C-alpha cells in the first residue's frame, strides 16, 4: 500500500515540477501515516500500517507538505510576482485533519 502512495506522490510532485529523492517522499508519507493513525487511534501492524480507507488522505497530506517545502511555517509568500497563500502554518490543513474519524473506544 505504501508503495502505491509513493509512486502516486512521485508522479504528482513531478507534474508540479517538484523533484526530490525518494527518501523525502517516504518521510512525508510516514509522517502522514503517523498523524492519521494517532488521530484515528489506530494501532498499526506489520501487515497493515494504516487503514486502506485513509490511503487517499495520506497521499494528499504528503503532497501538501512536499509542495510546501521551503515555505514551512509561512501563511503567505510572495516571490517574483507570484503570491501563495496557505490555509495554515501547520503541517496539515484543518480540513484534511477533520476527515480523520477517531475509532470508538470501549468503556
């Protein structure tokens, strides 16, 4: 599953002119998986590092952070006549994080 995300992330980044070593992409995917699992309350296993239904969100989260490299912590950015405005200075926008539904816990 992670390999699929890596290949899709590489294609998405290359289409945007963002080309990095695979280790950068892998780190961002791992960070996104960790955030999803933590917010979800999901305990990963060797065979299932995350829930399949969050694969698209993990991809989007990783693409967001790779796209924002060099502008970490910024809310807006203007360079050579190009303006960029980010939803937040955090790693991931709230609308992405709000898609993660915590698991119910037994009482």
